[in-house]
C-alpha cells in the first residue's frame, strides 16, 4: 500500500510540474525509479543537446569520469523541462549544464530538495549565449524596431518569460510570443514566417554562417532582465539529485570532481574542447569552430556577486508569478 501511495504522490508531482512547464501534458513512461546501484552501474546524466552541456561531453570523451572509476552515460532529452521531469521521477541521477535554471527552479518548488547544483554556465555580452536574431534582409537596427512584428522564442516558461521581459524593456506593450523548437528558428527566419526570435547559441552562428539570418543583439538577458550588460546570467546549470547524493555520497563527490576536471580542461584548452560539441548536438562539425563557448562556474564559486546575480534572476520568476513562491538559490547549491 505504501508503494502505491508513493507512486500516486510521484504522479501528482509530475502532473503539477508538467502543468507549469508543458501546458499540462505529462510525458509517458516517466514514473520508473532508479534501483539501488551496484559499484559499476551506470550513472545517468540528462542533457539538452546544446553547447552548454560541454563539460559532460568532455568528461566522457576525455575520460575524466572513467579515470575516476565511474561509468557515466549521457541521456539526451528534447527539452530542459523533460530533463527536470526525469530527475523528479528518478529516471536519471542528474543533469548537465545547459539545463534551464528556471525549469530547475520549478522542479525544486514541485519537489523540494530535488537536487543540488554542482556547476552553472553564466553568459553576458562577452560570454555569448542568448541573443535576438532577424532575417538577413531585415532593416531593424534594434529590438525596439521589431514592434508590431512576429516574434518567436524557444519553448518553455524560461524562454517565453525572458523574451517577454526583453521586449517590454524595449517599449513593447503586452508582447505576444510564438513558441518554436530551437531547430525551427533559423528556417522560420529564412522562410519569412517570423520577423525576430529570442534564441540561444549556436542558433546565431548557424544563421550567420549559412546566410539565413543575422544577429541583432547578444547578451540580452544580462542587459534587459538583470539590468547590467556585463552581469553573469546563470541561465543553465548542472545538478545531481539529492537522492543520489544521499544514497551514494562517495560516488556523487567523484562525479563532481571529475566534472570539475572537465570544466578546467575547457577553460585551459577551449579550442580542443569545442570539438566535442559536434558529437552531442546537431551542430555540424564545420560550424563548431565558430560557436562561442559559455563560461562555467563550479559550485564553490557560486558565492558573493555570483550568488547575488543568480538570486536576482530567480527573483524575476517570483515577481512574475512563474514561481508560486520565492525561491532561494543558496540552499540549492551543493556543499562539499
């Protein structure tokens, strides 16, 4: 009876979370729990196939996890929301960088003590990730020039919320956003179906290199949402589930240490590291050298100003009533 009650409670959590992030559509087959793990069993890390997941890709391909005696496998999902849902329902042990922190926040509200953040990937005007694109023949010189036009963004609450705030800060009143999968952003621009799009790299690089669109402005969240163009926007993060940390603290620390080694490698050898983007994302190998890399900040650096900027971002979600209650970042960060 207790097992049935646990499964029913878990199902209610997923339904509640899905209503917030996916319009009430829950994913099928998401209710399996990870069994107790043997020493050599796979550790499953979910990722959304974007540049932000690079530490996971490097950790696997350069053997940092293997050197630590870990059997880590990357599990691809179609959206950050699906990654977080898989964490809620126990299908994976954690997530890679690039998982939207807004989606993680919703997961933390739905399922308290769901995870601990081990690394985040800040971006701004110099560490380019977020941007506004327009068709190649667009005459727009600024985002404000797009008033009255058809504006799109990636799907999900974080993308849509950010796009609306950016437009509002540029003089739009009650902006309407068309939600499109990221893979449709460039084709939609080229086909004239939309006049502008808030998106994430490598979309801007793909559009520019193929002559199908152009970048109007980068670092838009730091500038318009946080109010400081040079501020770090902690829009994505890697995390391990608290259940994994609590059940197997030794291996969780090994995962974190190996992940940190991958981050160091990226920082010290960015050109060598970027090659692994092609194998885990839809980015063609020929474009990999052009794609900007985000920054990466490990958990022990998410203090001081970094923590304050991260918190300011979460406060926006509370102010906008996306979060049902205020959410403090500090308790969500891993403590060694």
